[in-house]
């Protein structure tokens, strides 16, 4: 198969490029490198460019017949989206529309979309299944939800078949240590905790200890990056076998609290991690856990690394190898 990976120099995209290469696919990565890293693209052809560039997209689709497109390129910071909504709607929605129109012109009809649990907003119940109301509460979540709506309409209009995969908390690193998570700025809990363990930051802040959870800290559903890649691979197989458009929640179905993450990281690293208690952050639900049964039943998805200790151990191996 010949696959275009948009945003393939980022955290999830680079792991996916490596996965596709292992499976024998021909891979082209398109990334503008605004947040990705060229050296993280370990296989296939690399094209530096932006999906806002219609001429580039036309040239790319004219030169290569792609079987499918995987789309990972988006802005992802919730707080930034609240402060700069126009930037998020332009990049995440308008530029994605540009990509979809280029696909239509080239008659490429298979699309896998990196969506998010943020499309659900405040949880009405947990664990969150696909029937849960989608009521995003910030521009980031709304931008992803809008793309999901576009995909539904484009299936009706011209037969675009798509799978939207709604991640909860992507975590961990390539088990071989070649790839890992390096956002700038970093906002995800596990790498922040491990940076504190290594002394790259003075402490980790715990935002609220008075939630209605067993230890009072927020509970989240962490999913290993390799398990995310497996789900994308299975979604691709689904579309290649003429499967219908669909959307799936990706999570382990087991939540871990902030304190459990810190405790597990201390065991894995063998180091004491300084902690500072801070007030709750606005908009942080007590519990966000996925019901991932539909992905298991419909795609045959079986996470290989569901336990928190392995997720953190792989992330720690990556963190230790960084300069």
C-alpha cells in the first residue's frame, strides 16, 4: 500500500510512519515542521510543506497514487485554543478541508483522522462510549468535532470513507527507544513527571487533591503509542476491505490517577519526584476514561501495553536517551 501520512514528523505520526514501514507500506510524510522533527521520520519519503498549500497538494497527488491518507497534523493545546480560536479553526478545520478537497480531486477515498476525546466535553457518564453526547467545551475540541462532521458529509456527497479515532491520553514511547514524546512546550503528564525525575524541571504540579476519586487526584485513561498505531493500522485494513465510515474511542478502559502516575514513575525510575500541590484548573473533569469495546469488537484491536508501569518504563527509556 502507498500511504500519505500528514503530520508524520510529530509524536504520534512518526510512530505511525515507523509502523507502516515495518508492515511493508510505501510511506510519504508531509509535514511543515512547525512542531514536528525531521529526524523523527525514520522511513519513507519526506516532503516539507503545509496542507494549506493547494498547489503542493495537487502536485503531490498527481505524482503519487495514494491508497489512503492518515491525518495527524493539528494544533493540540486546549489553553492556546481558548486564547487564539481563529488559529485553531484555520489550521485544524480550514486546512483539513483543503486536504480533503485535494483528495477528492485526485479520487483518493480513504482517510484516517486523528480525533480526540475532547469532542465529548464534560463527561455525562464514564466510561465514555461512542454514544456519549459530543459537546466540546473549547475550540480545540470543537475543531476536531467539526472535521468529524465534514467527513460524514463528504461520505454522503462523494463516497469518502473515513475512520475517526478519538484518543484519550496518548503516552509512552517506541519500545526500541528510537522515538518518543517531545512537545514544546510539553503539557502531558507522564513526560512532565519524568522530566522532574531526571532533574530537567524542578517539580511536578498536582492540580487539585479534592476530586471525588480514590486518592483525590484526577483520573485519566492512558494508551500506549504503539497501541494507538495498531488501532490506526487496523482502521486502515478496515477501509481497504471496503468497510464503512466509522468512529472509535481509543482507551484502555482503566483510569489511573495523577498520584498513581507519580508513584509508578518513582518506582520505575528509582528516583524521588518533587511534587507541588496547586489549585484545581478550570474545566478539568474528575474522571475521563474511555469505553474502547467497539474498537476491540469491530477492528479486532487488542492493546499490547495496557499497564501503566510498561507505558512509563518505555517513556523513561526514551527520556534517559535525550540530550
